[in-house]
C-alpha cells in the first residue's frame, strides 16, 4: 500500500506540478507526522493513522510549492547552472501554458453554451489530474502578465549563450566563481517566489487533498482485504515463515553473509548481528532464555512470524528494499554512535530511548513508532502516548520539522509536570529557525537547560562527528563498519534538559560536555 502510494504521489507531482520528481523526503515527512500525534483512533491504520494530516499540515504543501517551477540548486556553476536554467525554463513554460488555457476557458465560459464551456474547461485541465482550483483564473492572468516577458528573455539568453552548456568557469582570486550561467540562475529565485509559486499554491493544496483521499482509500482497501482473507500478508501463518542463512560475493570479492527471513515469495535480508540482537530482545521481552526459545518449536515459529511482520513494516515504511540502501527515507532513522550511549549510560544512568525501533535501539527499553509490531521486541509504546515523569532518557527523533516541534512541546509538558528526577539528552539537527528548536531555545525551557557556554545547546559541528546509518540492519550495512557509520555533513545540537531534581541526581559538568563531543567524533584513523 505505501509503495503504491509513493508511486501515485510521484506521478501526481509530475502531472499536476510538472516537477521532475517529488520533493525529497516530503512523503516520508507526511508519514512520520501522522505518527507524531497521541491518542490515535483505535481503528486507525498503524502506518497511516491520519491521512488528512496532508491537508491540515502546511509543511507538505510548502515543500510542493517551493519546488515550482524548478528548485534552483545552490552554488551551481558552469554546465550544471546552464542545465538548471534550461530545466527551469521548460517547466516555467508549462505553467505559462496552463495559465493561458485557464484564462481562455474563463473568457469563453460566460458566453459559451454549456457544451462549449465544458470543452473549454477540459482543455484547461489537459495537464492536471483534477479540475483546477476555481480561483486560479485571476491569478493565471497575473502570472501571464508578469512572467511571460522575463521567461522569454531568459530563453533568448540561453539560445545566445548556448556555448555555456559546456563551458567550465574559472575561480577568481578572491575565491568567487566567474560564471555567467551561475549569475543568471540566481535571477530565477525571485520569479519563483513572487510569480509562479502563488499561482501554484492552490494546485499544491489540491494535490495534498488527493493524496489524503487516496491514502484513506488504500487503508480501507487493506482492511477489506484483511477481513476477507484468513491468510492476509499482514498476519502470516507461522509455518509459512522460514529463516535461513545465505551469502554473496561483493564486487570487491568479499563474502557477505546475511540472514534471510522469507514469507511466500517475499525475502528480507538482515545482518547477522541484527538478527542475534532481535532474537535477544525477543527473549528478554518474553522472559525466556535463548536456549528455551530454541527448544520450543511453537515459540520459535512465533518468533519467526513476529520478526517477519516487524521487519516488513519498517522496510515498507522507510520506502526501500535492501538493494536501495540509503536512497529513500533511511536518513531520517539514523542514530548516535554506541560510544555516546555508553557515555550516557555510565555517567547519567540513561537506560531508555524516546525514539527508536527494535532495529536501531541501543537499550532494551525504548519507545517506537509501531507498538503493534514492536512490543514483542521491547517497545514501551509511542513517545507521544507516554508520560515520562521520572528517569534519564536519550531522545533522538526523526529529523523532520513537524516531529521536532511536537516532540519539544511534549518534553516541556513532562518537565513542567514532574518534581521527580527527570533528565533528557536530546539530539537534533542544527536547523536555525525550526519551530521545535526555537521552542527549546526559548524562555519556556530556560530553567531546564543545563549546558555550558553562550549557546542554549551543545553543538557538534558538521563533518566533525559521525552517526550510525538509519538502514544499519540491512545485511551489508550491519556487517561492515565502513557502511554502518557516516560523517554527518550538518551540525548536531544536543540539548541537556533536566528539572532541578534531575540535575541534582545526574549533574552535568563542563568537563562532561567536552567528553560528550569527543564521543561524537569519528574514531581517528590508524597510522
């Protein structure tokens, strides 16, 4: 269902907004935002509990509109800049053609017969998936009046300067680039913001509504299929799930071993270390030893079934199979390295994670997105349904603005409500201006921040610290350290938030602040 929705969304972005491809991570952010609300209806789909978030949330619509007519790349020079200008013009001209059709249809409608009016309206929507918003004809006229001449002028410029398509720019003595195409590219941003994007806004809203409705239909279809079939893929029979080991030879000639979990024709691969980890988590949650699990055929079959269902859920939700590592939504599921968790456990008695999964958790106690499939492996439920009033926690949410903001509101509620020892180490991206970060920087958190220095957080600079990839459980990423870790290109903020009782029980010193930053740094290469 989710993959089908991804395909439909990609197609609609191309047909309705003329985008080359859907905005990066936009669908994943919408999926995650649905999970970041407490009190989900009991009958809600566990993966898409509230599809109408697409309509009420401004983030998805903002991402769509910001891509119209073409998202101009930063610091593009030479052939790359010229190519971007060409793509921008191609798409801009499609929008202008749409505007012409809408203006023509609006002009014909008052005096035309009903049949002619219908034909005019149909002609105006030949490039859209649904009828255009009713208010778009007036904005179409404004777009034509303001943008036609500038777009024609830039098109003429590209024709006159076609040699720039292969020309390599030179760097000036002051470090700047001497590039005519790069300078021309910079002129396009105001056209997008002031002319094309206001016109595109109702089309983006319309697309978001379609997305929400399609998701709702898919959820209903899945429920209908599940009710009609006793062998639904969502609940496979235990005897139909098999687990076996396999290996392949990499392009470098290295043997890569992995564990296969197979249900019918669906085969999921897992790294051996993660398979052992999940087996241990399952035994711990069930309260049995691994030897007892191995000796009981019924328990073993139940483990196989639950393992497959949980793993299939995450592979489907992230939007990738193991052959597509790191190419879709896995970057939102990355985690701090083990050395950081060791440090937090040793010095601050942290023993629970606010955002994790059975696949990427460090502690055996954690909150996760899908309690229905995660509980057998130790999940305590959803962070947003929890009431954390005592204890020491690591909090590493998915990196989306929507989740960050909802998380910040929840953390403040916890800290204000408790007089028992409470402590949070919160790891978030260094995104100045993001609503959730502004909240944690603000006066509401002033009495709870415990870091040292002028900033309201501890900052690990970009390219000076590393993380574990969000798809670490795939066979290759889990088995080989060089694929398991990556250097983080952006800065990471760590907010140390404690109430007075928490600060007294687990005091945070300036020396420990420096140690925290050291644990985030990549290990030094051996000489």
